[in-house]
């Protein structure tokens, strides 16, 4: 096992706390306050129709101030193990994407697994993508240059959304930005993982999260790829991707394998593995230089993808 990155060395003192029913309830009550708008960025809330029979879906939209011509967009999906979380937790990086890249960023709020198991979250983010396209003129968005992305469970939902969009053939995202994505429920069966460097997300947390989302189907033969994207056998035709993950992340192996399979299926995929980094390190240490570099890697990948057309 590799040691912690020098910028993250203090993490060795962080206890390995797992998420269960009680912890998840507490986390759902701790919705972060919205970050005050940064200079040069405007923020607004937009509601779009949800899936059939479901409530509307809200989008937290960041745009460069004074945007007057059509520009690319990123649909962003927050993490939280499908158990908790909200778009506001990613306000700072989303505002930075809007300001630095001159794009619209729409962060979606989706139904959580505790009340709405699979496929609710995936259908909500697909409805958000549809809504973003429907409001493209109003928001000065180029509908042919929309990327999708997310972190952790949000990264897994972004990968599932890429599959849904491909199969339904209504909207074609141009890029997937997958930040330490939660892709494979079968990881819950593994007993060979070295857990000494794990922080923020443990195998026990992972089992609880997947079981809440999938119920008795977890790790069985009948899980849909729209719930766990790694279940998809043929990845041909998906949009190009960037995957970033820490070497000490519980999701390291499944993320590296998904990157390999994308490449094998002729889908361009850039993989960045951060030595000595654990799951969610960037959220816990937002000012660390390794975190700043991790964000720069994402911004550079997004910029290349959205300006290449």
C-alpha cells in the first residue's frame, strides 16, 4: 500500500468512520449553505419536468456574468453515496468552472435512495439533461456541446447517464467527467482490498449505500447498467471520458478497470491516478495543492473536450 500524499499526511489521524442508517440521516440534515456568488458568476435556480409520475427536478445554474452568446455547458451530479448530498456542496468548484472556462454549469438535485431506490436517481438526471436542452436558448447553451459529470455516486450516475443517453438516442453529450466514480456494486463482495489507507468511504459504507439503492438485487445477476454502469458489457459509442481517482480510494480498481474497458471499446479515455489520495480528499482538503492540481486536471480535460468541436 502506498503512503498518504504529502499534502494529505494528516489524514492518517482521521478515523475510519463508516456510513450507516443513523449517519446517513444526520448527513441528510446537514445540507450545506449556498456559497455566496463569486465575482463574474451568476447563480439561479431552474426547475424542469421530472420523469413521468415524479416531481420536478431542480437545477442550480452557474453562468459567467453577461453571457450573451451560446456557450458549452456541464451538467454536474453531486456525490453522497446516493444516500445524502446536495448541489450546494459543489458550489465553489462549479462556480470556478463557469468563471474560468466561460461555460454554464447546471448542478442537479436528484431523489435519494432512502426514499427512492433505483432507477429514480438515474431517471432524474436524465430528465435534468432533457430540461437543460429544452432551456438551451434561454440559457445561451450550445446543445451540441454539453458535457456530463459528477463525483463519487454522482460520477457513477454520470456514467449511467451516458449509457441512457446513448441508448435513447435523443441527446448526445460530448464528454464524461468522472471524478472517483462509484461504478460497480460488485465491489461489495470483495474481501481482498487493502483498507488501511481508506478514508471518507469504507467497504461498510459502500455495502450500505449499494444495498439501499438496489435492495436485494445488490451484487446479483440482474442489476441494470443504468444503476451500476460497470455492469455494461459493450461500451462502444459512448462519449469520450476523463476519470480521476486516488490510489488509496476504495473505487480505484473499478475506476481503472472502467477506463481500460472504455479504451478497449474505442472510447477515448484519459485516466489520472493521484498517488496517496483517498476518496473525497479534495472535499476534505480544498486548499491543498494536490486538490488544486486535481481540479486543474478536470478543468483542462473539460476545456479540451468542449472547445474541440
